[in-house]
C-alpha cells in the first residue's frame, strides 16, 4: 500500500488501530447503558368538556349544552298615540324704529363721543401737567445744585469780609484796597483765594495769607480739557513750594491730564522770604484750564 510505504507510517497505523479498538471496547462496556423510564407520578383527571355534569356514563364526544328554561316576558301594552295638531309658527315681526328711538340712539352716540373726548382731554391735561412738573423739578434741582456749588466755592474761598476798624494799611491779592482775610484768623494761618488769573493758556489764582507772590510759571496741558483745578500747597519760610496736592475741594475737573500740569504749575510758584512765617505754611493755588490751551 502506498500510504504505508515507510516504517513510521506503518507504526503510526498500527498504534492508531490499537487505540481505536480499545476505545470501542471501553464504550461498549461502560458508555452504552440506558435507564428505564421513570415511574409516573401525579393524579389522573377524568376526561370531560364542561365544568359540571352528573351520572356514571362517560360520553365519548362533546355533548350539547344544558337546555335552559325559557321564561316568557309579559307583553307590554302600547297606548295609542294621538296625533298632535300642528300649530303654525308665527312669523317674526320686524321691529320698526320710530323717530323717538332714532333720537335716543343719536343722543346716546353723542354722549358717548363727548365722554371719549372728555377722557382724551383729561389724559392730555394730565400728561401736560406731568411734563411741566418734571421740567420744574429739573430746573429746581439744577438751581439747588448751582446754589450748593456756589456755597461750596464760597466756603472754600472764604467769602468777602468787611472791616470797620480804625487801622490803616492794605493787604490782599485783589485790585481794591483793604485787608483781605478773616478777622479771627492769623496772618500766617489758613489762606484766602484770589480771583482766577486771565490770559492765554492756563490762568491761576493763589492764596497764601501774609505772603506775596514773586514769580510763577505755567505748564500747559497735553489734552483738550477745560475746568478749574485747586491745588493745596505747602510753602516754607523761603517762599518755595515743598508739596502740592491737586484736585482738592473746589476742583471742577479731575482729569489726570489736568491734575499733573496743575501740580507742576503750583510747584513753580515762589513767594517772598519771611523769617517770621511758619516753617510750613499751607495755601492754595487755583489753576484754570481752557479748551485748546
């Protein structure tokens, strides 16, 4: 045989045959067993096709249903219906408007139109009064703000004092003769304000009680703003400004591009030397900025 041409194939065939034979014998004695069917358990139920019945004879097929007793119902007597007489419906009567009805309708329409006109007039009047009141309130508020601003400026400046004494002399930064200041003040105490300066560029007013201004320079703004900047200054006995704080009470524009040149301008102010003055005298400088300058 061609498939058993070598010694190894013959050896493999013999070994395979022996193994299969042993396996068949093993299955014959061990694996080919069977069990008897188990004993049936339970309760036998009688054959039937209905839920009820009587007797001892078992029908082989379905039986007819149990006959029912028919009970005849009494016949109801029907009363004869008498024909109803048809009543002819009355035709609707058209209502005719009289002259009185027309007049009453016209009067009602006129009254309604008058009522609507009165309501419109009242609404227009109320609206006009509301607008007028708002206008008056706005004007009053503006007036009060202006008065409050004026009082603040007057309080900051110190007002105008009058004197009825007998001493002679004149002191102040105005063009009128007199002694400017507060009768209860100190010659070297809190300052007074002069009128804002005029001219091109920034103008300024100053106040340093008991001292006279010797020189000053003007530092121009680098923006197009307008307003007043009040600078609080501290002056030594030599008349130099050793400290300046712009934007204090009385300032109308707190733009930074105005505060910086206002401070620089205040630092250029020079007052007269006074050995009797306080070591540090407080005063104020008012710088007015104009648009385009």
